[in-house]
C-alpha cells in the first residue's frame, strides 16, 4: 500500500523569499519522487485513488511555489 504523506500546516509561501521558496520546492519535489516510488499498480483501486490525490496536492503546491517565484 502507498505511504500516506501528512500535509499538516503548510508554510506561507507568500511570506517566503526566493531562497526559501526554492528550498521548499526541492522538498516538495522530493516528496513527489518518494510518492512516485510507491505508486500502486492497480489504477482501479482505492489505494491508487488515495495516491493520486496526494500526488495532485503535491503538484499543486509545486505549481503555487513556481508561480510565486515568477512573481518575485
């Protein structure tokens, strides 16, 4: 079964400087890579649905960070 990644309280990316944003982006990309290693084989399973939701959340966070970096 896929590893569940806890999100907890997300940092305020609007308050981060560029260096902190890049560090956070690296962390998120690392979490995506770890999650990719645990991708369930059965795409019709509930485990895959849960994995997919986590993956999408992490990708959304990465996109938000990239948007914020472009604004700076």
